[in-house]
C-alpha cells in the first residue's frame, strides 16, 4: 500500500512537471538508462515497433527537451494530465511493474483553437520502476495511447 | 485507509479489464447475485427505474459479454476510463458503500470519427462491495451518467 | 501517507458536493476566513490579480451560493469533476500545501448542446489546508484553469 501511494505521488509529480512546463525536470524521473516510449495502441497490440517517440536513455530525453524548448518551431500549447490511481502488477526484488490510465487535455492559448480545452491523448502508462537512493524512478515508461489520429503537433512527452 | 486503497485498486483493475477488452473477466468483479446498472442521471434523480443496462446476476452479465463479443453487430471502439480516488461512504459489517467519479473516453479506430478520442460518458459509480474469500467484489455497481445523449452505439459496459 | 489519503478523500467529497448540486455544503469545506479563487493560468503565471471568482470568506461563498441557486438566471448544467490523486508539497505545523490536477466536464440537459458531455474546465487545484476539529478544511483553494475561453455561462464554482 505504501508502494501504491508512492507511485501515485510519482505520477502526480511527473504530470505536474510536464503541465507546469518544467521540461528540464522530466528526464530526472528516469534512471540514466531509462526508456520512454510513446506508442499507438494499434501498434502495441500487434507487437509492432513503430512508436511516435522512443528514447532510450536520459541523454536522449535531455536532447528531446532541448529540441522542444529551444529549436522545434511549434505553436505552444498547455497540457493537463489527469491520471487515475495506479495499479501495481508485480514487485520482484527492486523492480515494480505498474499501470495507470491517463487523459491529457490540450489548450492552445492565443487564438488557435479559441482557447478551448480539448481531449488530446488518452491511454495508459505501462511502467517499470526501480528505487534509486530511496526514490522511485522509471526504468521504463511506455505510454500507449488510444487515439489513432495524433494531432499533428504533438511536441511534448505525455 | 487500507479499504480506500483496496477500492482504488479494484476500480483500476475493473477499468483496465474493460479498456483492454478482457470482457470475459468483467462478470468476475461481481458476486454471483451481483447487479450492474447503467442509468441516466435524470432517471436516477427522479427515482425512475428506466436504465440503459440492468443486469441482475453474473449469469446475465456473461450473457451480455457473449452478446458484445459474439453477436452484436457494431463498429468496435476503444474505451479509456479515468477514475478519481473513491470515497468510502459507509462500512457496515461486511458491506462497504463507496462512490467514485469517472470519465470514459472513446476512440473509434479505422476512420470513423477520424481516430480522435472524445468524451463519451461521464458520471459516478455508486457501489456496494462485499469481501469474498479475501477479495472485494461488487454486490452492486450503479453507474449514473450525466450525458443525456448516449451515442447510439453504447455497447460495452461502463 | 495518511495525510495524502485524507486529501484525496476531501477532494472526492468536494467534487461530489458540487456535482450532486449540494451547493449549500460547498462553503463548509473552507474555514470561516477561507479564500476561493478561480483564475486563468495566463493571469496566474504572470502574477496578475484578475480572477473569474475571488471569494475571501465563507460569508462571500454563501452569498455566491445564494446567487447561484436563487437569483442568477442561467441555463442549468451538470458538472462532473475527475480529480487525480493529490501531491503533498509541504506540511508545516498545522498547515498543508497540496496540489491536484482536475478536469471538469459539463452536460447541459434538455436540448442545449444535445445532452452531450464536453470538456469544460481543466486545471489544477493549489490548496492550503488546515485541520479544524480533526477535519481538514481549505484555508485557501486556488483553481488555476488552462482554458482561456471560459464558456460564458460558468456559474458554479469549480
């Protein structure tokens, strides 16, 4: 139960970091060799490898963050993550497997989309967590989204 | 608090079973004489009996699942449940009453709706739970939804 | 962890009170000198004071509730709050700071909007809580919403 509580806190911190646009903190949720994958459900269900984002180390994540914040030309948008309480699937030694359902809403400020909030990306997180120096971090976070049509400007990690 | 934790886990497992389309597991969340009701808020508030689904045993649920998976002709769609932490209303002997807010998003793959995820059904679960062989199960789950207009293809339980 | 649990319960009760339209209970979630603020993210981020609602005591909240239920002419609508597990930011003596992500869905019954549920207001709660007679209450609840365009009939507190 303590673990369940910790995972919910981690998910809440992760969501807040992204939604507050503290992108530079995002790689810190992972271990150095951590993986982040954002994949359509259709590909995941069929075991296909194609993914919208597949980052295989914290270094790649930092690179992505640099791209997002410094170089990629895009219309900025706000995100808002609402995440259900997680369920713990297994715990073997130091390694925990957990899943959580999420919905991300998008709001484009300044005219585009009229400032209305809309459903952006819904799915589930499939996570492997390890404890490092007393704190849980992602060894792997796989976000599998239902939406086939990803609005063409998906820029930020989910 | 332990109870609260258990209910959140149950809700997460329930949601995952439906969203992963493991429909055959769905009746197992209920006791043998369990009831599942899906009702519009308008009818619920007025005490009217009309409900979109009213299943009064696990047998009826299995029948429904058979219908959903084998016989009902429908355009398949993905669902995604996001459920708030539950609140425990009462606990009398073996029986727990609890409620939780939910939002279900729908994504129709393969063209219809363009693969965009949309708000499908929002409402609250009003639950009576009992412990059977150490595990919580629904004696009754009543899903009361706000949406008046249920998109005509509501096929799967919520 | 107990605290985290209590906050989630409080958030669930708060949401249920509003969504069940028990508006007269809403001020009771605050201390007598409690503050409720509903503010656009744009203003919040820039430190601007403009807010859609800024109520500085329970008395003002009661007044607002009176307005909502008795005097303001408006098309009624249902709300549904889905709130993520909270994260506790700090706890100093009696005072707890916490945040939670929320999404509010709106359903207009009786024709307007066709009874479809739609994303209404998404954002985060930034809360200061104190314990009064053993129960947590809001010293301050600030709801910062992403949506720039607030549908013109935002009547009820979020």
